[in-house]
C-alpha cells in the first residue's frame, strides 16, 4: 500500500500550518506548489458501488467496459514557500476501504484555519459502466460520463455535470449549475436541484417521463421536445409528460433558470440558448418587480387599516 493511503488514520496537523478553529481550507493565491499522485485498481462485482468523499478539488468518473475500477488521485499542496508546500503534502490523507462490492475513498478534513497554505485532491475514476457511483464534494466540480448505474452526485461550491447517463440520477449543489444529459431513461427517478444556479436536463426524444419543475427566481423553458405535453404551468412551476409520462423527473432551483431539452441540442450552444438566458434574466426582473408591487400594495393596505 502506498505511503499516504491508510484504512484508519488519525491526522495531526502542526501549529505551523493550522490555527485552532473548525474551518475548511482554501487555496487562495499561493504561488508555491507540491504535488504527487498514485493509481490504484480494484476488482468490483457487477452493480457494485464506488464512493468518493472529497473536501477540495474535482471528482471525475468515466464509465468503461470491464470489471475493474481504476482510480488516479492527485494531491496538491500550496504554500507561501516551496518548503511549506512540501511539508503539507504528506499530511493530505486519503482513507481507503476496498471490498469486493464497494470501493470507498475519502479525503480527510483538516481541522482549523489554514494559514499561508492550502490543499486539494483531484480524483479521476474509470469504473464499470453499471457501477453505482456515490460522490460527495465540498469545493469543486463533480463530473460523470457514460454510466448506466445510479449516479448520486452532491457538491456545495461547484457544478454537477453528467453526460451520456442511463440510470437514476440524484444531482444536487448549492452554488453552481446542474447540467445532465441522459442517453436513456430507466425506471429510477431523476432529481436535479440547486440553490444558486441553473438546471439543464437533456432527454432522448423517445423517453417516457413525467416532469415537475419549480423555481423561485428565474424562468422555466422547454426546448425541442416534440412529444412533451404541458399539464400545468404557472410563473414558477411547470408540470408535463413526455411521450405520455413515465419516469419521475424533479427539477428545482431557487435562483436560476430551468431548461428541459432534447439531448440532441445540449451538446452545442445555440442562438435559442442565448435567447433563453436573456428570457430568464427578463423573467427574473419581471418577477422582482411584481413582488415589489405586491409588497407595496400589502404595506399600503396595512397603513390604511391602521388609520
């Protein structure tokens, strides 16, 4: 086993790097850098799970043929000086737990406030296509490509991207967009959710889906899906059925627009996409103005009642 991976490791960080508080680290504008990486392979039973929990850095998963999981992990330490970066590098700990039906890797958190230093880990994964992937990130993008198994992808600060997926999807973020393209739609629910950002879902024209989309500040648009029937539509909500209905699709955002598209149109940005951006912005302005007018009316009614 390589030196910086262990199944159960307690991390002690020297006072030189950390102060006593419970905050996550950030990279900032640190010029000195030290890096290393390893590649591990694991056998995995059909339909097994790959679980990755990361703190800072991206997670990328690609579906491939075969029965082996290949994971390449890059550790990156940054500091004010080369020596500080080199000193921090071995303290970036990745916990490993590999079983025949489940491979789990987790980046250890460093307690405290990082002073003049920062770190990230970048995971690059090649897994059998039918694998269940369960990915959690804090500061970084999550990207999944060509998987037929269920995809669970959650991040806090960063986007979630999925391309050529064919299983159930649970993709959520807080600050960032969610863009998912489905090569096929099975029976498992598709849930896409963000707080600050847009949601885009591309479905095959032949898919059978029942869609519920809702947003607080932003617009909802349906693109080139010829067999999509709108069953309910309001300023902040849309429901409809594609090809008579089927798999449940739940799309939600608070601040941002929602777009439902044919998968054939998601790979290239068109003039209609640009128009949708403008339409979303205009819709948001209109909604804010309407809300302001409603609030003004309520305040006036309250004043009149008090007189």
